[in-house]
């Protein structure tokens, strides 16, 4: 196996470990609240195993850019 192939396997193993760890803490909850601090990790866990979140309430708190306002401020 090439070095790149081996590195890819290590990355994949790390990803699966991270997802399994995230799922353990998330599936125990009745509801989830995603913020800018946990958004990427928790949303990825939901994407990884969506069936485990069926029936749960998920809320998002964060921000979005309004490109028109950003352009007008320049």
C-alpha cells in the first residue's frame, strides 16, 4: 500500500472514531441545540447516522451573512 493510501485509511479510522464518540453523547438526548461551537461536529454526526435522530428536536443558533449588506458597507 502506498503512503497516501495508508494515510487515507488512518484518516478514515480517525473520522469513524470521532463520529462514534459524538454519537454516544448525542443520541442520549431528547433534543439537540447546535451552535457555532458544536455545529460542524454535531451536524456531521447527524449526517453520519440520521436514523438515530428521528423524532428528536434540533435547534440551531448562529449567524448568517447577508451579502447585500456586506457589499453596501464597503
